[in-house]
C-alpha cells in the first residue's frame, strides 16, 4: 500500500526505466533477508524481508503498466498491457510448483523458496539497460525531442515515427498550459473526477471479486469440497490462470477492454454461485468435481478481463501529467482492497460458512452494472481521444488533432480568419459559382489567404 502510493514521486523524479531499475534493489534486499533467516535463526528477518518485498510489489505494479503503456503502439497497447499480468500469473504458477513439499516446500528448504525472488530482479537489472526510456517521458517531461525520437525509432523498428512524435507534441503543448498534477489536485479537479472514479472502481472490481480469497485459501476450499489432493487442484487452477491470460492477450485488441471486463465479471458471478452450491451440497460425492470446475471457471473468467485490464486501463484513461498520480491512487486502492480481503476472509468464512461467496457475487453484480454504465471503450484510441471522452480535452471541432492533415499555416490561419464560417464555401464553385462582381475585397483577400495556406 505504501509502495504503490509512492509510484508517482519515483516515476516523475527518476523516469520510468530508471525507477524500475532502482526498485529491483528492494527485491534483492528482501530476498536475501528471507533466505538467510534460518541461518541467522531470526524470524525478524522474515518479517523485515516481507515488508521490503511488499514495498517492492507496490511500486512495481504501478511502474510496469505505466512504462508498458507509454512505449506500446496504440493498436497493441492492450495486448502489451496484458503481458504484465501474464508475468504475474506465470510467477504465481512457478511459486506453486516449487512450493510442493518434495521440491522447496519442505521444512529445511522453504527459505530458499522465498529467496528465489532475487532471480527475476537480477535478470531485469541485466536486461533493463537494453530497453529505451519512455519516449513520452523524454519529450513531455524532459523536453528532449531528439532523444524521444531515437527511443521511438528503437521501439518501432523504423525511421518514420512522425505520427507518434506529432501526437506526443500535441499532448506536450496541452500539458504546457497546465501545472503539474499532484495527488490532492487529482481529487480536487473536476476534469479528472470521472476517470479517477473509473480507475478506482476497476481496481476494486479486481480485488473485491474474491479472486485472492480463492487463491489464498484454494487448498482449504478444495478440502471443504471433499477433494482428495487439494494442492494439485490448486496448481491446476494456476495453470488455468496462465492459459486464460494468454487468451486475453489475443482477445483484448479484438473484443475490447470493456467487453472482456463485462464478460469476466458476469462469468465470475456465475462461478461464485456454483462454488456456494458445491460447498452447501458437499455430502454428495460428485460435488467435489463441481467445486473444482467452479474454481477453474472463476479463475478463467478473472484472467479474461478483471485480472489484466484494470492495471493498464488506468494508464490509458489519463494523459502524461496526471498519469503517475493516478497510477499511485489506483494502485493504493488495489493493495488496500487486497489486504482487507486477505485479512477478513477467514473471519467471514467462520460467520457465513458456505454462503461467503455470495458476498463476492453481490460485489461482482455491482461492478458489472458500473462498468456497463460508466466505463468507455479505449481500444484503438490515442490518449488524447480517450481524454476527450471525459471532456478533459478540447472538443474535436476546435482541436487541430481531429482536423484533416494540413500544414502548420492552415492550423493558424483558419481560426483567426474573420470569415472562418465561409471556409466550406470553397466547394461552392462545383455547384453554383458566384459571380465575380459580387466578391468584396475582404472576401477576395480571405480566399487568397486560404488558398495560400492550403
């Protein structure tokens, strides 16, 4: 929670790539502390290591989607954003497999299992120097146009990056007219209120769906349903987790973010009902299979939409200025909800028994209604076009971004022309040419100016 709230400060101060490089040091420190806990006979080192790893996770779950969203081409932004979630679920599956008792889940080897977090951190530190800094950060934040162009050339694999550069310059021009957005200003500004509400609600829909309750206590759930070897059923859920994240990777740019999120929420609600029924009727032997199927379906529907989409759609909803602050707020809400679900679920099970999943079903229905009414589709849209959906950018009729391609003089001449509304009459000669005698000197001068600009 604390780490996620610090994302904006680090991203603006050190940049996206350098921040990720620095944050990896926390993973190394945390892994070493936990790995040496038994050698030093200190349980305090495990606690300290977990605290450091928590700080690392909070920072990285904000920095990574932000960086990926800024370096990705618009048509593939959703697919690249889903890769972040794919990395998370692959890590979960690897941890589940290595956590088996005959591998690293034994009484002697568990510190080594916790220390494995050092491996991906070191690997990323080796590979990050080969990755370019975010072109948007270079151009909009640091005003380094040539460095931004070189970064884009590396990312796109071609020299012609004028379209991306123009889009970023237009966003930079708009940002120059605004002051830097902090977290308090993000809440105070009416322009950011609706996208911020959507970002927070989507993050809550991910955690209050009950997915972490299922993962944290999946072994116990399977035991309650009468499954003989629940640990292997839990690993099976992890495999489904990975497979359907890959499915989402290919669907997100075709079906769209909003559609997949709605489909995932509705599927999870049905799965939660099935889990409730299987736990209520666990005396019937076949209900253990229903429980397994319900958990697998629940996980599959989660990874189809609510798993990957909330992380990268926050970066899409905000322009360069407010984006770091928005990522910090959204990430903090996500981890806070994660903490509350993890802490309260065992107590809720004691109080509600098998009916506990109906609580998550109610949340899922609520989030489905909110998404259906409030969340726009961002597939294939530029950051500026998405901002216009919330009225935080000039409307298309007065913005050069939406006008047909023209020279710079056209963009300047037409708005200040005293006969701006007469510009469409340039097509008039095709239908009915006006007599030359009726032209006034002012009209002749305006037409001449327009023709020269075009």
